C-alpha cells in the first residue's frame, strides 16, 4: 500500500537535519519526508525551514512511513524502538546511532522488522558526507539495500563495510569532522599569530583542507606521496613537517581515532 510519507526520521537532531537537507529535492520532495522529535518547538522550526512534514507522534510517524531512519541518541535507542515495536513491524529500519549494534536493534524489534546499521557524518549537510553501511545485514532485501545506498550516496560517498569495523569507522569518519574543524581553526590561529587578518587566515585554511582532500581523492596517490610533493629539500614545508612530527601530530591523531572507537564500543 502506498504510504503518505515513505521516509520517516525518528529524531531530528543535527545528523537527521543534515540528511534531510541533503536528500530533499534530490531523491524525493521535502514534503515526502516525515520526522518526529520530542522537542516539538525545534521540530516545527526545522520543518518550516526545510519543508519536511512534522509528525505529531512517534506512532503517526511509523504508520505513515514504510522506511525509517533512527536518529536519536544511542542511550535512548532501545527504549524508543521498544515503545514503537508493534508500529515498526514489517518496516525497513536504518539506524545511524553510534555504538548501537545490529544485534541490539533486533533485540528491541519484532522479528519481521528489517534492520540496517549505518554510520554517516555531518558533511552530508553539504553533500560531502562519508557513510559506512554494514554489509552483514541479512534482513534488508536487495532492493532495500540499493535504496539505502542511493540514499546515502545522494549526500556524499557511501561504502559497505563489515560491522566488526564500524567502531573504527566512527573514529575515522563519524567523529572525524571535529578533528578537521579543530585543525582548520589551529591553522587559522597560526596565520593570525604570523600577522594575517582572521578572515583571510580562515579562508586560506578552509580552502587548503578542501583542495587537499579533493587532490587526495581524485589523484588516487598515497597521502605520503602527496606530502612529499610539497616538501622541497631544505624548504619551508619540511621544517613545518618536522615540527609536527616532534610534537607528535600523527600519533595524537591516531590516538584520537582509537579513543573514539573505544568510546563507541562502550556507548551502550
């Protein structure tokens, strides 16, 4: 049976907003997206801004959506799914909650509910997200897998990975934007320290990160090789690289990813 709204979001926080913004107008009209959040004031404000349809209750959301995305905090996923267990029967449910395993999702839903665990990130807001999708799912149909891949590909790059690697994904790309934003801020601060106006330093830092990422993606060359291209013998860049090495730059980033992955395993 045709539903009034085919895609429903359980929760409308930052990640859900990024996804709705990215897919609205690309894969479906914004009005065909339904969302529910316990913060009704925030939900209404976002609905007015983005054009999606706000649901008055979780039950209404589930009834009007045949495919749903769970976008609530990890610590409330179990209670939310349990409360909507009957309404989610025979639905396709995608979870983007960090640390919530497919096993846990299934334990809080009826057997006929189909589940897929996914880990996107906030750059989906501008169509440049990085999304890892757990290929171990056995309940999603092939058509639903293709739909999910198309959905997340519409907001960036989507990849299938083993679920055992999903905590590492959280450490690299799920939380990675925060590291990059800190790096941009630090680069800009360095420029200001050396005399650049704040706005110019920030623009230069942002564009440098954008351009470097694009070069790495499109060239297919190893990041170390690309780094060597910039490091002339006895030049300025190799001095900067040496300084970063002395201060433990790479080790700090590796440790941050590991700490994030560890926290992801401990979330629920």
